[in-house]
C-alpha cells in the first residue's frame, strides 16, 4: 500500500496505472473509517484493478459553527483499515494544497443542493461537489463508491457527473447498519449511551413508514406524521426535517406512487444524524 500526500505525486501514480491499462476505483472519505467505508472498499476491490482511498476532512463542506475542528481524525487507525482491506493507494492531501490562498473555483449542482440538508447547510453540497471534482480529476478513477446513507449526496454527485460529462461511473452501495439498525456514521462517536438509544428511532420510523406504504398507505402527510410521532418519542431528539421526495428530482410528493426517498435529519443531543430509505414502486430506481 502506497501513501501519497502530494497532488502531483498522486497524479503521476495514477498516470502510471492508466498507462498499464489498469482500472481505478476511488473511495472518497473524510476518515474515521468504519464498517460502512469497508463495504465500499471491498466492492471497489472486486470491481477494479487498483483501489484508491482518499482521506480528507474537507473544510469547504462545513458551515460556520459546525464540527470541522472536532471532526474525528484517526489517521493511523484509518491506514491500518486500508491496509487490511488491500487498498493500493491512500491519498492524504493537505488542505493548503487542495485550497491554496488564491482558490476561486467551485462546482454547484443547483436546486438539488438547496433542499433537505441544503436548507440548514446551504454551502455544504457546493463543498462536496467541488472536492469530488478535484479528486476525480486527480485520480482519473473509472468508478467512485458512495454509501446510500448520504442519499442526497449520491443523487447530487450522479447528476453532476451526468451534466458535466465526467468520465467516471458513480456506484451507490447499501447503507451499513449496526445490528440494532443504527446507520454507521463517524459522528456516532459523539453520542452518549442514552442518545444512542434515541438514535435508533430514525431507522425505526423509516421501517414503520415502509410498512405503511407496502400496506397501501399513499398519503405522504399521514406517513410523515407517523415518522414524526416516533422520533418525538425520544428524550433527546429534535427534528430538522422529514421529507418524502422523488428519488431523482428530490421534489416533495403528496402521494406515494413512484420511486421515492424518505429522508430524515434529526439532532440527537448535540449531534445531527441523517438516515433514509429508498422505496421502489415504479419501473426505474436509483
């Protein structure tokens, strides 16, 4: 496993791989790697000759008063995870090289980035799409792997790649959960025992919503109310949003009649958690 910190060195390594005709799979991360990341790495390993994991806590996707400074950074543990999962390269770029003082260019997917999490985090997805564009250009990856837990991000990245004719395939992978249903997230480390129990209400409410729909309930308002009641049963929960939307346009639906995404953002104590579920009722799903 090769550890690379310089952009130019990374580009040179990838150029050598391309000249050999090797396919490259990229797993972009912010570190603090867990089983969810490992599932992405394993899928990339199956589908590509070369696997690259990038680890970069991207400052441009954090807003004022968010957790950039305290976001968990576990470099040595992350490198052990990458090595154990047979990664070929780990890219650890430096912030001052990724964003030099004269940096002026950003990539933004309009509309899709202004709803759901984009309401309370208005600059977040601009930061995500900008850093991913840079990583795609640096690595020249054939495929990039993302978890469906970050569903809005996945939808936005797919749209960006489509609109800008990027020569990369975006692979969405199922959300990985603890045995009790809690979606794996680096931010779960912020939760105390009582808050973690309340965090389980997100998936419980999504499962309830899916059961309602499969049993014939189509009124989005009724479904959202049941989700709200379930989450509000917690002692430490505060709802940011509950939305039922089309799984491509992210536009709200009043009746559940097609492929949809039910997405939640909930503060549990001081920690903001997100979770979602895709429900396929139409012919074409994401």
